[in-house]
C-alpha cells in the first residue's frame, strides 16, 4: 500500500506546539504516513524556535528555509520562493499547515498552485477584524484548503457561513491542548518558580506582542502604566517577546517596579510559570486557550478575539 506523504509546515513559535502532536501521531502510524517537516525559519532565535523543538521532543526539520524577519510582503514572498522547489521535489500528497502566521498562508498558496492538496489545522477561526494580519492569513488559507480541520463549533459555523462545503469541514478539536496535556508532567519538573523565587498563586504573568498593543508608543506606555498599578498588589512576570523588547527600547520606555521583564521562555518553563499564576494578562491567542483549558484566569488584552470559546 502506498503511504500518504504529508509535508507539515512550521514557521513561528505558536506553530510548534500544534504540529508536535500531529507529527508524533503520523510517525506512530508509519504504515500509513510518510511525514516530512519543513521549518520556514520565520522565527529563528534559539529562545523562539530551537528551545521549543527540544521541549516538545520534535525531530529536526527535514528542510529549513531560513527566511527570517521582514515586512509582511517580504516574509510571505520569501517563504513562497523558498518552499516552491522543496514541494516540487518532495511532491507530497498533502501539505499540512496550522494556525494563521505568514508562513501558513505563504506555503498554502504555493501548494495550491502546485495542485498539492492543503489541510488546514485550526481552520475557521475569525476575529472579524481585518486590521489583524492573522485574520487575512486565516481567511485566505481557509479559501485555499481542501480539508478544513476545526477546533470548535464556532469555527464550523464561520466556514459554513462563508459557503465552504460541509464535506470539507472536520471538527478535530484543539491540537495545542493535546500538546499541553502531553507536556504537563514534564513541565512539573521545571525549576522556574524557584529560579525567580515565586510562590504558586503569588504572582501574575504578562505577555504582549501584537502590533496593535506594542507598535504605538502611546498605547504601549499606557499598558505599562496599567501593569505598574496592578504590580503594586501582585508582582508580575513578563517574558518579553523580541518584537516588544525592540519597541520598548525605541520608545525610550522602562519597565515599572514590580513588572519583572525576563527573556522568552521555552515551552515547559513557561507552562510551569503560567499554570501557577494568580492571573494571566495576554494578547496571545494560544495562551488564551491554554489558560482556559487549565482554568487559570486570563484577561485578554485585545478588543476582539477569534477564540470566543475562551470568554465567559
Ligand atoms: C508572529 C505571527 C503572530 C504570532 C507570533 C508569535 C504573523 C503575521 N505573525 O508574530 O501571529 O502570534 O508570531 O510570536 O505571522 N524576532 C526576533 N527573533 C525571532 C523572531 C522574530 O528577534 O526569532 C523579531 C524580529 O525583529 C521581527 C519581530 O520579532 O521583525 C517580529 O517577528 P515576526 O515573525 O515578523 O512576527 P511576530 O510579531 O513574532
């Protein structure tokens, strides 16, 4: 029997934990699947990428495109140029993409042109806010996909309302939460709380990286002022995304007392940190879902969300 050749693409940090359980499942069914892992290199720092491969037990990618940072157009175009020859020579039966980052759309577009079938994991999520680059990536990737694998009922409904035929939609649940449960026992071994002298329930966690929150110095400085206020009662730990670190520096801002800025963390350390937090404040879509799954209170620092299942 011919095995199904599936090329899975990862690019940015939130992709790794979604693809890890799928690669594991495909490798466990080696009689059925011939999986291939392509890393576009959208995220390239050790702390944004390498640390995740190690924590999640992922094998090294079969192809590493090394596209790096740039404007949306540059990044999308570089992924397209780099992935085309890889897909042409590997000739997979399916391209599997996850989420909504620039690498997701760029690779789906190339595959569709090469007549390679596209499966999109986390299909159908909508914020209905086209000022977010991710919303454009979600809409277009879903348009290009032959198989739309959704995490939740609202996602099915969004796709049906856009005219996607019901037979293309399969609700599979949330693969990122599969990763979360798989990693919980490993995360429990992390020494992160001791390293920062934190007591379970005695601190909050902040993450911030969306352009809408960090690109305008006024908005960013107002957010830091709010954190300063909260930190008077509850110390806050803030693993700073490289994009945010750059914006804080270029705006000439400093972190207020009580807001402890630290380097981005690997998956296990970060999981051990936030699961013991009194509350989490974030603009990350993934963390909204993860905190919801474990019942950690989460304040979403956005005006809308494509993940309504996380709101009470
Ligand atoms: C990307 C995704 C976003 C996701 C986020 C998670 C898009 C449009 N955005 O945003 O949906 O929530 O990843 O982190 O795809 N940088 C580094 N080292 C790295 C990666 C980035 O220093 O390894 C810096 C670069 O200066 C870069 C900036 O961060 O220009 C932004 O990186 P980029 O990949 O463009 O977008 P993110 O903000 O990370």
